[in-house]
């Protein structure tokens, strides 16, 4: 199993104080099935929001030797920057 962590900063053009949703999704190359997704509600008005998303991934037939795709969507136009991610193996079967 692995732990995937994505960190970034987000700004939106939404009116000051207006909440908006940023959605993170992780998919396997084996198909469109979403492995994990989360919605984060954060403030608009060009506030700089630090965002962190973390999920566990299990290396089985679903994602074994396949690419993973990370999608970020929002209900308002956003700017993402200072994006980083970490993929850490947390368990190995013997």
C-alpha cells in the first residue's frame, strides 16, 4: 500500500469571502473508476489557500503496474501553484 499526498496553493477569482469547492480525484489507468476523491470548501476573493489532500492506495490488480492520474476541478476558475506530491510506500507484502 502507498500513501499519496498532494499539496498546493490555490487562488480563486470568486468574490471575497465566497466559498468554493476544489475537488481532487485519483484514477487508475485501468479505467475511469475513481480510487479516491474529496471536496474542499475554501474562500474566494484572491485569498491564498494552502490545500493538502492525502489518500491511501492499495497496489492490487486495480492499479498494479499502471499509471495514476490526479485531477483537480473546481466550481469556479482557480489558479493552482506551488504544486508538490509525495508517494510513499507504507506496506510491502512479503
